[in-house]
């Protein structure tokens, strides 16, 4: 792909044309620095691009430990890509922290550290938690497109984490925090030390942090799938055996009229407190299974984490060396190891968990109540079974190691009486990881364990028959119908499977940059920057061989491996046009263009033009038009794919789906062969009971790579004003309009999206990926990566900073940032209509942060208010928790309006006489309670795990030495 542009040509043509007006520079100029969004070193830090800065002091005042948590509170930030509570999500990113700017996706945000690309996963995500917060000087957030400056991924903006350049002496920091209920313990320890000399400097940092577990069962609002008001809804497969006859096709036959049966083992207790089961091999121990009987089901959230634990240890060093000839060498090295784990309820097993490898309770099994041992030889039959193995919860442990090393040789020289700066550098970033999972079942061994068995002369149940016994060292029978009390450790050890996988990605890049001044125009100096970059990217994701075989209940996944290289060149010029004339204190134009040549899809040119105009000293107007792009990540293109048990609501369900209220959807479903009055069933065979839907009984295919993917392209437009009135000292306000349009967007399609595009919007390509059985149930659905239509968002960012006059009461500073979203919409194909999401759950219309900082003597305090506007949520039913049954949302007709949220945080600090500082803080000061939402995807419960559960207390102690 090649995109020549008028702006690219303008960069090449503008400089020779302006050379005729060149004037000789005279005198020294003030020191220039590089600001995020431009490679040109500048004196005036009021740039054409809107840049938000977060200082180290502001970071500590939040009471948060990691960079990801801090940035996810920005008003322009959307809910993070991977929720802390999405424990059922299968990806290598679990445990990391990723920021999503403007709901454009974390993969469309470029993360830099000291202006250099940071590590990325195979799927193109950058984990911000790996950057040690104790070593940060400030964070600059560019809320603007910057592909012309930095290349791929900078569509939603750029986060540039600026590390401390020098440190004299040592700094020790200790942090401890926890929820009001005593869980969710967070700890942080950091030690840093630095020395400086005439010839260079050296810094060292060590950080260890941990975020504790929060269990869903420990709070009433999170202890069930849909909250206390619907406690028995969403219950899953029970922990005792449910049995049915096996039909000719291998499916369960539960209807007596069809010669089947549907029974459940007698047991004590209830769904809130399960007891023990009766003898599983006695037919008299069973009762008819009724889907409305909650006591024959299981509350899976009792074994699930609401928020997962994470531990991170990092070692960081940075050094500089002054060299002859006005050169200096600098290097940064960082190694971080993150360990995280997730726990979900034991596996909800049934005979067709893997349809390609069915497993039944054999007619000759000792534990089969309908078997030959119970009914007489020749009268027995195989049994179709359902059973949740609560004895062994599913646990996944993820060990992730990140290594980053960069080195830069920089210098300066004079040419034609002007100073130029140059640098050459090499960056190496590497992510390596291993996963280990327990709680899944080896289906080969399970089939043996449920096969023929008998009680031997020693009173021990043994595999095989009395005539042909199988030694216990080779096979252990398993009483799968008897429930947890009937399980033996030997039996569990025999049927359980340990899964494993390895993954990693490596990025190596070599860069060369040159910046300086060309000549002087009447309005000022024409400055330029230019550079070259060569980058190679490779990665892999290799599940264990047994997981790839499909003989484990661990969802089958397949190897991903790929690589590509890119060569890039850029040029940028800042041209002052006018100065000190009527209504123009200054007017300048910044032009940039970048050419990128990728080995896997071709070349692209992306350009940018921006201006700054000061009509008077107090007012700055600024604007940008930028082209952007995002190259497909390795996983997008080379992904091997995997299976997934998705939770969804079938849009064709005649009770809770859109087919119940939308005649057009009902007609589309009927035309596709869905029977009239169709009801979606869950894994237990019961009808779904709410708009929350249920987990599919069948594994769907997801995440398959697509070698035909094209890069995303984008255009960004911004226009803003900065007002710093001279008659109000210390006040600065800014107002910036933005509009970002993305074409050919690369996205992993969801089940919900697939169903809506097919039945709600009539897009046939999505319908082709859905297969149903004769009853209407979806048995197969494929959702991979595609270039799907377009995405667009627009709105306003408003900022206020005011430093009050100092008084006897101390110094007070006010900071406020607000983001108002006018539009957020997606179209699935070029032919389909736009669908608006703004104002819905996860797409707040308005978010605002207000902070007051106070300092007096040794004391300081910060009070922060965080506001989110109300949102549209999915209804529970048309007449239950449904404030607007006739209202329209992206998910169809009917929504429930959830009110706005406001959280308050307070921290108080005291500086001691021995160079120490104590900080005490409370987040969610007024103990705002969590709420239920049916649009979220937190897996275990319907409470957003990214919002506060309750009041949170913390203390931090800093010591300088």
C-alpha cells in the first residue's frame, strides 16, 4: 500500500521556497527541549498538540501504585482492555495493565518511555505495569494522532513516560493499602539510589509491588452472577451427577416420550450450602431433574476471584557518560517479572464437552445406576452425564518477564553558525512468559475412569472386569456422579490435566535522528528534524501439545508464530510565518511526514500539519490535521486461534432477545430457520432467565489470524484554545475539540456483535459464521479478526489550572480535566449504517476530575473528585429494571438508565525533619457502594471490578538519604 499525500509533498517543497527569505541567525538562543508529539526541540512548551502532564507528586497523591491504575483514571481513558475481574478471559495479557484512550482500544495507543517504544505482546498490547512508578519524573499524554512522528499505533494518542534523568542519594518508599473489609491488600516497596559526577551519572532502582485477591463470595453484591435481587439466576451445572439416556447421535435424550430420562442425584444441603450425595450406583438415589430447582445447581461465583492477585518485581538502571567532542552516551536497562493468577469454579463437565471426543458413563461401570451391574448383564446402558468438578477449581498462573535495554549516543555540532543535535540508538525489548493451568480434565483418562469397572476381592473398585482387570497403577475408576464427597484423591489425580504454554515477543530497532535550525525568517527560526528507523518484530505463542490435541477440557488452542520488519524515514519542519503584526503575536506551522515500508503488507506514508497562533500574549489557538495508521499485530495476522465458551444472549430468543420486541429481528431469525417461540438454553439445559444470557454449551472458534488484514488508517482533527489571562496570575484554561476517524478497523469479533450484525443489521458475511441445530440452538460460531468498517469519535477536552495567591493559610492549587464525548459510533462494513454507542455503559458522555492541592509548611493535602455521567444499561426484562422499555440503544430496544457516579479521594502528607514523608489517604472517601450492571463483562458477577467496591485506606512512607 502506498499513500502519497499533499502534505508529504508540502514538507519537501516548503523549505526550498522559504529559503529565499532566509536571514542570518545572530546571538545565542534559549535552551530547547523535546516535547511529546514533536521531534523538534522547542523553547515554547505551548505546543500545537494537546498534551496532559502528570507529575511524580500527583502520582503519589492518587494513592495508586501502578502506572496503569493511574492513567486509567484520566477523563479520556475508557474501561481498560482487560478487566481485573474478567477471570474467564483466556489471554496472555491477564495480570497486566493497559490503557484505552477514547474507547479506541489499547492497541491503538502508542506507549513510549523516554521517547522510545516500550515492549508489546504478540497481540500488540503494551503493559504499563512493567514501568516502575518510583523512577518516573512525569507522564506526558498526547491526546492527538502522531503516526507522522512515531509511526504505527499512535492513533488514539501517545503516552510518554519520562523517567528521572539524575538522582543524588537514595530514596526509599513503602506503601500499604486495603479495602474497608480487609481484603484487596496492596503493597509497594521501592528503593532507588543515584550518584553524579563531572563525567556522568548512574541510577539504580528496585521495586516490588503486589495486589491482593478479592473473592466474589465475600460480598453479597458479588457473591452471585446477577446480584442479590436475582440470586438464583445464572446458577450453573450442579456438583452432583445429572444423568440422561444417550441418543442415536450421541446427544442426551431427556424426554420420557422419546425413551429418555432426566435425573439428578439425591443430596443434602442447598445451592447456598451444598451437602453430600447419596449412593450414585443405586437408581433409587435419583430424582427427576427440574431446571427451576435451584438446589440442583451450583453457584460458580463461590469459587471465583472478583479481582485477581498480581505480583511485580522490577530492577532498573540508567546511566550517562560524558564523552569528548560534545558527545554523551546514555543507556537504560530494565527487567521486570510479573506473576498473576486467576481462579474460576471447577469445570462444568458433560459427555459432549468436546464433541469430537464424547465421554459417557459406560454400561459396565460399577458406578452406573442404569448399568449391567445394577440391572443385570445385558440390560445396562451408557449414560450421558452432567457434573461440575468443584473439587478442583480451575487455576491459571501466568509468569511474565519483560526486558528492555536501550542505548543512545548523542552529540551536537555547529554548521553554518547554527547548532545541530544528533543521536543514534539501539533498542531491544523482549517479553517472555509461561502459563500453567490446573483444574482441566484429561478426557482420555476420564474415558478410561468411566469405563468398565468392578469391585475386586479387596473391596476396592478397579478398572476393567473381574476376568480382565486393569492394574490401579494404570487406571483409577472415578465416581463422577457421586459428587465431591465420593471423589478420591487418586481418582482426581488420574483424570486431571496440567496445562502449560509459552509465549514471547521481541522488538529490535535502530534509530538515527537529526534536529536543528536551517535559517531565520522574519518571524523566527525554521527548525527541522529528520530520522531513520529500522525495526524487526517477532513473536510466538505455543500452547502445550496436549492442549493442542483437543483431548483436554482446556480449550484447544494452536501455535502462533510470525515476524516482520519495517524501515521508516521521517521529516518534520516548524516554520514561523508571522510575528508581531496586527492580531498576530506569533503564527507558526508544523509539518511532518513519515514513510514506512513493512515486509508483510507494503508501504504507507502518513503526514501531519498543525499550527499555533497567538493573536495576543494571553491567547493561543492551535489545531492539527493528521493521518495515522496501525499495522496488524503479530496475533492479528499469524494467530493460531483457540476455542472459547462464550457468554452471550441469543438475539433470536423469543423471551429476552431482541426478537421479542423487534419485529425485524424476529423476521430475520425466522428467515434463517430459527423456530417460532425459540428459547436459548444454557449448559444445564434450562432456558436463559434474563438479558444476561448464559455461557454456551458448545465451544466457539475465536482469534484465528488473517493474513489478508490491511492496516487501519485514521484521520485526526483537533482545534483548541489556551487562555492564560495576564490579569489573573496563575490561571490557565484550555479547550480542545477532537475528531478521530478510523477506517478498515482491525477487530476481534464478539458473539454479540456477530449476532447483531447478522439478525439486526442484515450483514450476510456474519450470518455465514453461525450454525444452528434443528431446535435453533447455536452449535457453531466462528469469530476471528477482520477489517470491519469504520469507527469515529468526537468531543471536547476542557482543562483548568489555577495557582491561588499564597496566603497565611498556605498555597492552594486547582486542577480540573473534563472530557465530553459528542459522538462515538461504529459501522461494521462500508455498506452498513452507523451504530452509536455514546452514553451507554463503558461509553460515558462526560467524565471529569477535579483536584485541590494544599501545602503549608511541612503539611500538604490533596482532595480529588472523579465524576462519570449516567449510562444506558441493558434491562433485566422489559418490565424489570428497565427504565426505558421503548428506548433505543446499540443493543436494541429497551434500556435501563444508571445514574452518574462521583467518587472522592483524600490524602494528607507530612514532611519530617529527617527527610522523611508520611502520607495517609482514603479513596472513595464517602464509601459509595458498587452497583449491578448487565452490560459489563466481569465474568463472575455483574459488578464492575474496575470501580471501587468500598472505602479504601492506604499509608505511604518516603525516606530520602
